[in-house]
C-alpha cells in the first residue's frame, strides 16, 4: 500500500534507520493513531524555583490536549515488540508565591512532547494490552507570565529531554479501525530565565486509529 510505504519511509528517516530496509519488511503491523488527553500533574513532587529559591504554595494546573502516534511491530519480534513515534501537546498553568512576597505569581504553560517509545504488547487478535517506555524532546512554553521578581513577562520557551512510562489497551473494532486507552507518566525539567519547573504529570488518553 502506497500510504504504508510512505509512513515506513518517514519512520525510517526519523529513527535514523535505512528506509529501504524498513520498506522491505512487508510483514509488519503498522498503525496511525490520534488521541485526546487530560494532563494531571502530581500534587507532590514538582519543584518550582525562582532565582534558585523554591516557590511557596506552588501548583501545576490540569490541562487538555491531543496527539498522534505511528507504530511499527515487525515480524521478527513476533509483532510483540515495536517502536512508536509520538507527538503531543497540552495546556496548563503554573502558580506559586515567591518567598518574602505575598503576591501570587502565575503563568500559562503549553507543553509539547516529541517522543520515541519502545512498546511491548500481548499479541492478541482483538484485544492487546501493552506497556512501554519512551524518551525525546520536551518543550515548555510560558505565556501571559505574571511572575514577581522576574523582569521578562513575555512569551518564552524551554527545551529539554523528557521521558515517559506508559500502559494501555488496544481494541480492534474492525479489520482496520481500533480504539485505545492509555495511562502514562511524563517527567521533564524546564529552565527559563530566573524560573525552573520540575514537571511531573500523569496523562489519561483516549483515541482512535487505523491499521495498515
């Protein structure tokens, strides 16, 4: 199928493999999925600092977003072990109080992830539970920042390495179409001017996909 070969070519480029070798693997399970997500940052464990000093009464707000993923499970792994390329984004916010200052600081936060996942799944015919681990680029973008003791209140981005753990369930509803639900935990450490955030969040995901 032309679409399948195009996706295999793109996957080969992105994972720095030989596209010719990937396209030679006719016996693969391959899919494209899109999803909606809810981000639920951990109540404890995140660390918000201004000029190196921990912020008081800090919180990271929940967010909504979406993403897409491309997965390939080759025949030589018995279609149990595969690779996913994933891109997602969500909104949120940061709130905290600077030490010695009664004013509440806040900023809107946009989070973008580009991840490569290694996924292990049960090779069922219709229902396939799976687990995985991933890593890649994570971006945190501050918008509408109103932060005490910080001069720069404009748009600012920070890029860092992030990682994630995931577990989910893939359910076929036809030969080509499937639904999936997923839970994952994401960790990234963002650094902006005078401000840093140890971002740790849980994600609840629901989506639909097509198999090639």
